[in-house]
C-alpha cells in the first residue's frame, strides 16, 4: 500500500509541475577517476599483457557495478570488477579500453587508448607518375601515392636520385598528393617516396624511374622534348 501511495504522490507532483528529484533529493552518479594502467606510456608490443584499473566511490553509499569493454585484444578473467587484465592483439594499432561504473540510479563511463606497436614497415605505392615518365626542368609535377601503417604515418619524404628533396607531415588517410619541383639536372632519375611510421619510426618506400628533360633557353617545351 505504501508503494502505491508513493507512486501516486510522484504522479501528482509531476502533473503539478514539480520535479520529484528536487523534492526527494537528486540521485548522484558514481565518482570515478581516470583509468590507470601498469604500463605508464600506454605503448606495448603485440600479445603483451596489461592491467587496467579504476577507482570509484558512490555518494549514495550503495553498491557499484563495473562493465569493461575494448575495441581489440582480449580480457583475461572477469570484466565486472574494478580492474581487468588485457592481452594486446597480434596486430598493431590504437585500441580503446572503456569501463562503465554504475550505482542503483546512474552510470559514468571512462575510457583510455593504448597503442600496440606494429613491427612491419609502412605500405607505400606510387600511383602517379608511372615508370618512364618524362618531366621537364623547372616544372612542378604532382606526385600521387598511398602510404599507410597500423600506427599511422609520421612523415613522408620525396627523394630524387637518393637526395632528399622535401619532407611532408603524415595524415590519417592513406592517399597523398605532393608536388615535385623539377630543379634537378637533366637525365635519368629515380623518384622515391619514403614513409616513416609513428611510434616505431619504421620506414617503407616505393620508387619509379623517370627522365628529366633539360629545358633549352629560347625554345619551347615541345621543341626541347623533340630534341631529346
């Protein structure tokens, strides 16, 4: 009978425009600290084991429940306590570890990210120009390529004849387009793209063979090409 009375009271309060939580006291969520780890820099090797934990209290002095989740790898044992043991996957990348801490009324979610180092070199593939391309001195030639790595790309480098021409910052995508200023001596040349990975600094490369046409003063570009 008392539960029916309480329910009717809440309905009456709501219908009259009153907020029951303000009258009976607003229920508070758990107080949850940041996720901690026994790996200080959160950078591990594939298949490493890492312990995560979180400290939480309940302002209502009730019982707290925990629910851990991850975007990769595996948990060992229970995922319903204040700490878990996680095994890194066999591949590199960035992985999210999350925990939802709940009391009887509300919940709070915390998350962190951990990096697994990939032992492999970045993938690099030049798509333009193709092998055998003819470039004319003093022109700007677009260079298109793909570069990717499980830990992301820190930087890409343009080399002509084993000489570093320019360095560009990496970005989250895999498609790149940069500009080659053709100010090298005429003749055969190797155009090489080098990609450097985040975290490990591993380097991968691809190259094509090109020919640089010397621009003869006083002649048009087509006249110069015909002479070659």
